[in-house]
C-alpha cells in the first residue's frame, strides 16, 4: 500500500522552529530516498529587520514544503509565514507529526490578509505597479479600494472600509509621497485609522502606531505626530518601510520587506505574540 511520503516532491523546504531540532532530525530521517530536504539558515532578527527576499526565493525554488506540527513550531511566526507563502505559491504543502511519524496533506488555509491601500491620486500609476507586483509576483492578496470604485469614495465609505479591514486584524498601507502629504483624502484616512485602531480594536495588539503602516515612495518627512511617536517608541514593530531607491538593494527586496512586515503584524493581531525562530 502506497503512503503519502512516497509521493513527496523531490525538493522540499523544511519549515520548523530551530528549538525543535530533534523533531526536525526525525522528520528528515523519515523522508524517502528521492526527497532532498532544504533547511534555511536560522533567522536571528525580527521580520522588520530581515532581508526577506532570500527566504522567499528559497521557498519558491523548492517543489514543496514539509512543516513540523506541534512543539515550538506550532507557535513560530516563521513556520506560519513559510507555510502560508508556499500555499499561496501553489506548492505541495505537507505536515509531519513527530508523535506518530506521519506525513499528511496540509489542512491549513492561507492567512486572511485584510489591507486598505491609501495613496494620492497623483501617485496612482506608481502605486498600481507596486500592487500588481505584490499580487502577481508575490501572491499577496491586497484590496485596493480605488480598483473597486470609479470615483473617490465618500468619507462614510472610507470609514466603513477601514473598520471592516481592521476588525479582521488588518492595516492601512499608506504609500507616502509629497502628494500624499498634501492630500486631504490621505490624511483623513490616516487620522481615522489611528483613531479607530486606538479606541475600537479591543483586546487586539495595535502598538503605539495603531494599524497604519507607511510605505515610503520618496524622502518626504512623515507627519509631525508620527515623528514624535517614533521618538517615543524607537523599538516599535510598526516601522516605515522605505521603497524608494537607496542604491544598496534591488527594488524587489524592499517590497519583500514590506510584505513580510505585513504578514508579521497581521499574524500578531490575530494569533497573539509568537516565537521568532
């Protein structure tokens, strides 16, 4: 009788917490001869500090993924991210239970990633290109309000849309430029997003910055109130992501940093604090 492990892909990414090293060794020992396991080096920094493109590339380069069930792996953000990303990329995703030494098809579904994109009308072309990359090349599900409505939405519609996304653990992504800083529409969304996340997301982590994440498209200074918050909370998890050129890393690397930061923040909101190894 054939077993699931006989049909495992040839190249498999092994997703696990490094605290579960014994269970990982057991998993690898149970693999059939045709499977070549790939183990990513330990990640020792927070998601908002990781050069994340190498991790994403490693997941995409493998034919499938096997993740550990139970133990520290069940509480690891990185296992959750790697599994979710593999599912979105259409990879074969298998779980391994070290208790009964069984491989199973993953029952997990892709994460809910409710996001609200905020940007100035003048920046629409540039932002749409960024969102297209996030959707098509990184399998990221992001809702762009302007894609669903031909005209600028009224204040009531904006509030309802933001509330709906934040109630599911989501964020406003503000694509920040000089035009955005001068836009009453963008500043209204930021203000409402801050007020809502501070007073109405009961029992859910919001950090000192609420549920608003800035993606910087140029060197325009952040709002004064935001700069004050940065000084008050220099180690906050919700840090702006620089997307414009810094002559050090490719543009796609910076977009991947934004994607992983969003995964982490939303995962914390919906699952609580997690382990980061």
